[in-house]
């Protein structure tokens, strides 16, 4: 079994007419070895937006991704084709992300660009899982990645809001807590009945809704 820990970065827009677009894909392939889980490979690609190819100042400031990075990048269909080829869909895998937004944006982009959804399966929100594990401490009700790393006594390595760096750090938390995480089988269109098969279990059941971009407007309102 392969565990694909992935992260996406999006454009930031104050204009409600334009939805955010994926501009960065990063992923880590975690596999089981004789001595436990380890990182076997990584994937990274910038993505050139289709609707607004010129990055906003807010996007550059938030992600650190430059216009030069984007101008040399493939459009989403080509970038996701490279990602799927790297996944190797002949072998079983789970797609794990920190929070629900990456899965939602990935599915919506594939639909918009007429990319087949068959490869998007066994998706798991491990932020939800890990926040449950530490919920009894009362310190954090909904963990950020940096908070989870702190609780696991793992230092953040790299730059925040860069897809590959965030994926690598998420993988460190995932491996650290693997035997306490619940993973489920599902398909991209299982909007109402995700979680059909229990693979690993954790003891907590309660969870609140979370969106990591909920306070993004406040982040930039004074700039």
C-alpha cells in the first residue's frame, strides 16, 4: 500500500467573480519498509492558472510563488497528468491531505478541465483525524499543521505555503501518528457516503467544520 500525502496552493483573490486556482502541487509517497514507514519519492509541479495567469500581489506575498515560476509551468491538465503518472495508478494508494479544501479544489478543477476523476479515490482528511487525537488536551480544537508538528515534537522543515514543503511536513506527522489514524476507502463522487471501509481506527468521533482560508481576508485587509 502507498500513502500519498499531497498539498495544493491556490491563488488569492479579493474579487468574488474569480474563484481560486491551483498554482502548486506537491506530494510525498510514503510506503511500508522493513523498519516502518518511510518517504520513497516526492512530486512537485507549479501550475499556470487558466483564468488569471498573472498572479496577484496577495498571492505572491502569501505563497512566495513568483510570476516567473508560473510562466514556466504547465496548465492544470498537463500538471495533473504528470501527477497521476507519478502516482502509478496500478498500485493501491490512499490520497491524504491536511484539511478538506485540497480534495474539493482538486475535484472541481478536474471537472472544469474535463479530467477523469477515476484516480481520485481513498481520499482522507488527516487534519480531522489528528485534531481528534489531540482534542482531549484542550489546547487546540482544530490543529494547524504547525501546531500538529509542535505536539509531535517535530520541527517544520522548509517554507510554509509551498506545496512540497507542506506535504513533506504533513507526511512527518502522518508517519509519527500512523497507528492512531483512521483511513477510509471512497471515490471522488462519494459526496454523501464517504468512508465506506474502515482501514485503521482512532478513538475520537467529534469534529467541527474548518476552512484554512476562513480568515484569509483579514490577513490582507490592512495591506
